[in-house]
C-alpha cells in the first residue's frame, strides 16, 4: 500500500515509518476508537487498525489539500484542524475539526477527491484508514457503508440545520465566511 505524504510548508513529509518486520505502516493508536466511532464489530475494527497509518502534524501542516485524491478516511486523534476551500474564485473558511471526528466522508464515499484543505492549527495527530482497507471492511461487514452514509447525513444536517438557518437570518445568504 502506498502511503501518501502530507505537506509541511512547501515540503512533502512522509507519513508513518514502515514496520521493520513486514513493511506496513506503524500505527500506535488503539483499535478501540475505530470500533467505537464506527460502531463496528471488533474484527472489522482490527482489520482497519492493521492497515491504519498514524500521522503527527505540527501547526501549519496540511493533512491533505483540496482536489487531491482521497487515499482514505481520516480519524482525528488529537489537536485541532481548520478546513479551507476555494469555490468560484473565493477562499472560504469552512470551520474547525477536532479530535474524535471522522473527516472527508464526502471524499471517500463520493468522487474520491478532497473537498477542502485540512490544516493543523496546533500539534495534532490523525489516523488514515486507507481506501483499500475500507473497501475490504465494506465487503466483510456491509452495514459499515450505511453507517458512514448516516454520519455524512448528520454532518450535512448539522451544517444546514436550525443554527445554519439562524445564521442566514442574522448574516444574510452567505453559506460560509470568505477569507479576506
């Protein structure tokens, strides 16, 4: 499995080091958060955990960039991240992402491209659940795909729910705040 690098300033940084015995990426995180967050059986969590790649980032490091190929789903383990995107020539601040969140469900379940740039705003860590392992987990336990779709629907609902409507009434019809 090819592990994508992440960006630190203008420099590409390799992800996790290879495990000396079999060349697979090392993941020090416990499989428990994966099982709890995805509400999947322990054997499915173990499958994903074996393939997972942990990444430590410094403030300012880009975990991924908008329109890059999505290599998998990210579970944020620690720290805080900021989502930014460009739409119709405007730079937009989409909001924070925190430890415990799954990010880029739309990319992994959709067209396979990142929808935004995710940048660490503090020392942070993330766990990449690679696409190939997710596909294997989907085959081994089909309810997982539906659970991820439900989580994506909850994200959309939170983004456009009652608080979104209240912001629209207070601040006008702008979906997100542009970065000046």
